[in-house]
C-alpha cells in the first residue's frame, strides 16, 4: 500500500496493489451531486469481491487483517465508500443468510448501520410500536435500509418506512449524509431481529471505521511527501529544509501508528474496539492537519486534496459519534465484565 504499512503477505500485497490501481484509475472521487458514481464504484468493488470481503456467509473465512487492509485501501481514494463498505459488512453480520444480505453483498442495496448508544438515534417504543428519527446516517447511496444495533437484537427499517432529509456535514463527500424519520410508527415485531451477536457487529463497525481512518491518514502522509519532493523553493525541493523533513516525519508517524494499530487489532472487546477507533480518528486528523501544513497555503486548494482529507477525517469521527462511544466504553471498562469476556454494556 505505502511506506507506512507493515510488511504484507503475498495475498495482502496483491489486494493492496489491486485497490491502489483501482483508485488511481478513477477520474475523480464520488460526490453527493453524482450519486450514480458511488453506485458504479460499489458494484465494481462487489464484482471484485471486496465490498463485503470479510463478511462472507458461505463459510469462507477471510482474515481480519485482510479485511482491514481492504477498508484502508478503499479509503485512500474513496473514504465515503470505504465507510459504507464497513457498514455493509456489519449489516451482513446481523442479517446472515437472507435475501437482503445477498443484495447488500452484491452492491445492489445500500445500508446504514448505527449503534443505539449514539446520540443520533432517537427512537422510542410505545405499546409495541417504534417511532422517532435518526439524526445522521452516511450510506453512500440513496434510500438505504437502516440497521440499528441494540443489545442482542437489531432493528431493520426498510426505505419505504422512512423519510430522508439531506444533512450538511464537513467531509465524506459522496456519503449522501441524511437524517431519517419513520414515516409512521411501525410494529416492533416487524423490524426486530432477535438473537443477534451485536457485540461482534459493534466491533466490526468500530474497527472498520478505524481502518478507514488509517487509509485517510496514509493517503495524507503520501500526498505531503510527494508535494514536498516536487515543490521547489530557493532552487531546491522543500525536502531540503530540515523543518519540512521533521513535519513529514511526524505526519508519516501518525499514519504508520494508526495502520499498525488497526492491522493488529485482533480479538478486541467492545470497549477496546471503541478505544482503537478513538485513537485512529485522532491520529488521522493529526496526519491530515500536518499534511495541509506541509502544503502551506496550497493545502486548501481542491487540486491537492489534502484539505478534503482533513475534512473526511473530521466527518468520519462525527459519523461514528466517537465522543459517545468513548463514554460508553468507559462505562463498559469500569462496570462491565472486564475480568471475564470484556463484553458488557456498550
């Protein structure tokens, strides 16, 4: 993938090379104004077996490291699509072998997955009927299904039951960020799936988002190095300046740390996954901030992309509601079964 990535196996290197070539061949990143571009990329990734690489329901097992590498690789060019891919993985984990799951894996149906601990989720159940709204989802597709992770159960809302309203945000262009409101109360029995391993789905969602942050950080660090090597000042590249080299090293350090952390995040508990995500988002924002600084005033020009990478990192943190996740993780760590499985309230 890049100089920041730990040593890769042959399989991992082949996947990284394929995704790098795919991103490089793209003329531009998907935008909200052109939702068909996101559809085309999603279907292409599905054809290549990458869209839900780690969530196969036919018994095939793919390593967590390879899946994380796929998320990071897609995020280097298409952060909104990478985040949508993470959500698709988590949805398939919840839905299992079903018609909707198959459609999601094929890239035909879009889905947003949110945690009911998020401040964005404002659903209530009265007399067996669910009503309310979710303030933000980032499905990278129009009229998605929405999956809400509870505790051992999940709620699955079809698009026909929802009203969608566009929401402004900082970055993640192409995510088609919106709020959703139930058009009318629905019977809880019609939308609830029981017996779901929501801890596993939460871990998938959090570690996947951390991998997206890692991909953003990696791309920002590479962009900063490329610009500094090519840009000349006083007859020499910017890399001739010790202060620039120091900034580049700090930028690459943030990217390297988050990539290594994400690719080695095995056997996480729910609260540990939240901590990995929190750290990954902060390091990605740090790497992108330094990349913008490395570009000087040019860092805010659209042609250099590092400004949009910073916005993507900030928007990803907001989409994951990291602050509330951190509060829930602190509760889980302090009051949950830390000595045992490590899984508790989240």
